C-alpha cells in the first residue's frame, strides 16, 4: 500500500512539473521568447499538452511567443523523433539481403 501512495505522489509531482512549462502558460509569456531547447521540450510534451488543454484552455500545444526558426526546428525535430520513434520504426523494416531459403 505504501508503494501505491509513493507512486501517486510521484505522478502528481510529475504532472505539476510538466504543466509548469507547457506552451501558452503565463510563466512562458513573462520570460524571454522560447528558443530551440524549449521547442524540443514542447515537441516532446505535445501529447500531454493536448490532453491538458481539455481542462485548461490557456494551455497551447505550440508556443506563439518563440524565437522563430530555431524554436520551430526544435519543435519539429522532437515531434518527428518522438522518444525514439524513428529507431523503433526502422527496426520493423529491416531487410535481410542475402538470406535465401531453398
């Protein structure tokens, strides 16, 4: 039972940490425009931001107060890679060239 409580506390703390730097939050608007690394972060948490938007309409998936091209590049890179998604896709399409069965 104690492990469940500890897991619950960790889950709540993780959600609070993630929501503190989501795109469109007041904290993001008061700081300097989001740059490359924030673009990567926002790309990684885009699915979480989408769900959070159901409950908090001020949260966005994409930060409109950004530095331009570098933010877009980081965001796009994170969306495309998606926690190793490209490497998982490549494993499924591996071809054995010289493997002949007779």
